[in-house]
């Protein structure tokens, strides 16, 4: 009896501590009006004792540029891996265009991945291939197109990202910004319905970052689809986001139309979006 009482008191204390920890989390995953291309439903993911996603509810709207921002190590890249089925939730579900990604059999997961274009942090080009072959690679391996058509598409995509004259270059001859643009061109060749960018702006100077943001907006205006951009850069978020989700401690603090978030009264969101040192976020 005494033991039970003590554990009840312990549970209550733990619940209270948790409620306190999440006191700034005011925006529990409201579905967007546009309809969501991707939904996280109560997703939990831990690595050993490191609980990374802790009941994440997040909707990413169709046909908009969404940005996910949050402090380092909060699980932004882990989210991307869940979207494409490279990681599975311990609990909860990840829905892409109405399909539950963790429950798809391998063959269907393979098909579903064709919806996605992914731009990894460093562009992830194949070092032994020139730019042309890098960008042509997905078309040669995942489509039945002939070389004439491939050439047409590759030239168009390289032109679009401002690399029309660089198709013979090897990746190590390119600057960081060029590699990112090339990775972007390659992510687009299969005309994906969803494009994921993991920190496209990391390692770029402010001018290159601004240019890349413009490029993302232009390409989105032309092609449409659900774009998800992960960044810590508030300037990038101001420039391109239609929709913003602020992630912290494995849950969404607040999400919604970008303008709403930039006008938020939430102390954490305000601190993070204005880059101030005073506020709920410390060095921890
Ligand atoms: N495969 C893995 N095995 C073990 N731990 C992992 C793995 N992948 C990620 N983690 C842990 O999950 C946490 C979140 O990592 P993640 O890379 O998603 O952070 P992030 O928000 O993308 O950070 P950053 O802004 O620095 O890129 C970190 O503590 C990381 O160590
Ligand atoms: Mg990351």
C-alpha cells in the first residue's frame, strides 16, 4: 500500500514536470487548411535513452513551402528520415499522401520514395561522375527514358539552377553553393511531388543563401508540390516559408502560416525567431 502511494505521488510529480517542460508548446499539430501532404501523428522515437521525438504531431501542407526550424539536435533530420522510411517510429504514425509509411511493404515503400526529391546537406553528389551524369543518374536508374530525352531534361534542370555551363565539371571542382544547386537539380529530375531540403543553407555565405532561397521559391512557383525545408536560419525562413513549424524537445512548439509565427506571442517562438539570448532556450 505504502509503495503504491509513493509511486502514485511519483507519477504525479513526473506528469507535473512534463507539463512544465512543455509549457511553451502551445500549437499541437493543427491540420492546415490547404490539406496536409505529410502528417506526423503522436510520433515517438528514441535512440537508447535519448528520447528524440516525444509525441510529435505535425502537418506539412500540400503545395506550399514549409520550413521546420528548431535548435540543433532536436530531431529535424530524424524527421526527414521518417518521411522517406529510412527510420521508423517507435510509436505513432507518419502519413504521406494518405499512406502510412511505416506500414508499407518494401515494394510499395520503394514506389512511394519516387514521390520524393531529397537534397542532403552537402548535395551528396557522386564524386566520380561529372555534373551531367550526376543529374542524369536518377533518370537512368528510375525511368525508362532514352538518352535524348534525358539530355533534354538534364540541360533544362542545370539551366534552371544556373549551372548550364558546368555540366562537364567534376563535383570537387565546384564550390559548396554550386554543389548544393547541382544537388537541387538532381533532386528535381524525376518531377517529385515532395521535395525535402536538409539545411540547404548550411555552409553558404549570406549572399549565396539568399540566392538559393530565391531559387527554391522560383522552382516551387514553376513546379508546385510540397517543399519541406529544414534550417536554423531565420533569414531563410523569412524569405521563403509559407508555413512554419517550430520544433523543440521532440514536439512542435507552434506551427502555422509563417506570418502568424513571426507575430507570435509565444516566448519560445519569439526568442527563437528573433535570435535573442534571453528567453526559455538556454545552452542546456
Ligand atoms: N542513427 C542514430 N543513432 C543514434 N542517435 C541518433 C541517430 N540519428 C540521430 N540521432 C540523435 O538524435 C538527435 C537528433 O538528431 P538530428 O540529426 O535529427 O538533429 P537535428 O535537429 O537535425 O540537428 P542539427 O540542426 O544539428 O542538424 C541527436 O541527439 C542525435 O544524436
Ligand atoms: Mg540535422
